[in-house]
C-alpha cells in the first residue's frame, strides 16, 4: 500500500491461462483502489459477476481464497500504518 491505495502484483505461469485470467481480473479490478474499498469487496465476487456457473468448485474456492488473502494483506498494511502513526506522535 502507498498513500492508502492498494498496489498489487502477480506472477502466474502462462501455461495456466484460466488462473492467469482470474488473477488478472482481480489485480486490475483492485489496483489503485482505496484500502477501504478493497476491504469492502464481496467475498462472493465470482457469484456476483456471474462466473460461478462456468467455473468449477476448485477455481471458485481459489478466487475466494485470493480475495481473502488480498484483504488480509490490506488489513495488515492498515494496521501497520496506524501503528507507525501512533508511534510517531
């Protein structure tokens, strides 16, 4: 995070085009968003955008896991930033 904005990077092998596309969807959708916006993103995003019928259970669970992991990292970044502010005061 920088200036309360989320910055994401991902590296997915080219031989995994479906996973690569799903990761790209998340990265491009969340890149530059405010931390609060990322934390408010729905865990069931795949269902909300209509991809649950086309993806298997494993891929759906994988995307949900990526969303949870991104949110955890953002929350950790916010907590660390708040701690730094408190320590500076």
